[in-house]
């Protein structure tokens, strides 16, 4: 296995990940501007968000099913065509109320399929070391994020309210990187795949139970933080951070740490890293009442939580990549993202059914329960399977 990044081999992945994530970020603005322009009522907005969350789960299930019969390349191309037609329909056609609701589902479904597939492609490439694949993937996403923010800044400069011209500009800006992605994807040999072959799903499931539990926990927590904070009203500082320039410093810090952590931290036993991250997350959320009301402490604490979630997520990807190859690796990564989609959806359902009059820290009960149970089960498996020798 290589001990450093093969930069030449990384170029097609960088182009595809950056262009697609750029389009995905811009598309968020397309959806928001269309909803404002069409003056969608509050009740319909809730349905739109419901379809958006549901799309990630449906996308993961569809990828799990169709990957047994079709190449990932064909699945990606089909999803991109549906996505491009939908985006075009938003800006240049008159669409029904039903399409207004299901369009976010198409968008999130495509995200689930393509991001999962790109993860498999980059981890299956033996020219790139696994620990560098993680940093490289995240680096590409952050480049896409900052480029999208710059472009959107100039598009919205001097704009008071959305109109049809603005929406069509966003649609064009969305379709251009999708076209670049598609061309690079079709022309690069690293995305060509051998014929699909059946794999024993039970073997994969029996060997990734800890990883599936980790993915569920990570995305349950992520959804609770980014959607539930308004429902549970546990802090206003997170909202202040998300709309201020502080978020750029946090993203930049995560980006720099991600590169260095990939080089040093991931040389150690990933199971020890997982146990340390679970313990740290449990301590951070248990002490949220002490730091959530101070903007400085909140910024530092949410930054640390993001780092621990990143380490936990990536460490489990490294474990999966070390356990499996070829189509077994493909199935394992699909199941890993499916578990995350299930956790994401479960957290959304919990927030939707939460009583707004409950204590504002009640959201901590399921998070701490999940983390505590995961920690105990992990320690049990760590001793039984002698994971310290990994």
C-alpha cells in the first residue's frame, strides 16, 4: 500500500467531489429562493423538509438494491440526469405543487447516492492510502463550500428579494458544475468498474455492527444539533454562530486539523480512537448546561464536538476499508451510509414529535443514552475480540 498521496491519481476525484459538492451547495439556495419566490405556506414548508430528509433514506435504500444489478457508474449517470432535468424544470418550466414538494427529495436522494459512490471509489483506489483519502475527500468538500460561498455572494450582491431571473441564474450555476462532473466522471478510467457480482451480505453485516452503530449515532447527533436546536431551544448561541463569521473560522480550523489528524492520529489503533471519541462526546453533551450560554465557550465546544464526530466517522471508515475490498467494500460503505440515513431520519422524527413545553435539555436524554450504550457495547467487544491488537 502507498504511504503518500498519489496526486496524479487524486485529480479526477478532486474534480468530481468539488464540482458535485459545489452544485449541491448552490442547489440549497435554489430550493430556498424558489420557496420564497412562490410564497410557499408554512404547512407546505414542513412537508418539503420532510421529503428532503426522507430522500436521504430512500436514496440509500435504492443504492443498496440497485447496486446488486447495475454498475455504480450507470446508477450515478441515471441519478445525475434526473437531477439535471429537475433543476432545469425549477427555473425554466411551470411546475406543480407536488413537484415543489418532491424536488428536495430528488436533490437529497441524489446526494445520498453520489456521495456514497464517490466514497467507495476513492477508498477502493489502491494508489491512494486510506487515511489520506479521508483528508482529501474532506478537503475537496471545503474547497467546494468556499467557492460556492464566493459565487453566491456576488450573485446576491445588491439583491433585495428573489425573482425569476435570480432563480434561473442559480439554476445555470448549478448545471455547469454538474456537466463538468459528468464529463470528468465518464472520461476518467478510475471510475470504470468491473461487472457486478453477488456478495454474502451476512458476512458484511456480522463484521460491521460497531461501524453501523457508530454511523447511526453520528447522524442522529448531527440531525439533533442542526435541526433540533430550534425545537429544543437549548441554546441561541449555536444559531448566532451559524449566521456569523465565526462559522468560517470553525470550518477552517476543522479543515486544517483534518489534514494533520489524518497524518498522525489515524496511525494509531482506530478502535481506541473510537472509544476516546465516544467518551469525549458523552462528556461534552453531559456538560452542555455549563457552556451553552456563553458565545466563546459555545464556539470552542461545538468545534470540539465537530472534531470528535469527524474522528469517529472517519475512524470507522478506515476500519471498514481495512476489513473489505472490491464489492464487499462497496456493500459495507453503502450499509454504513444507510445506517447514517436511518439515524438522521429517526432524529428528525423525534424532533417533530417533541413537546416544545418540555425541559429544554430533554434532547440530551436520547443522545446520552445512545452514546452510553454504544460505549458499553464497544468496551465489551473491545475486550472479547481483543481489538487492542488491531
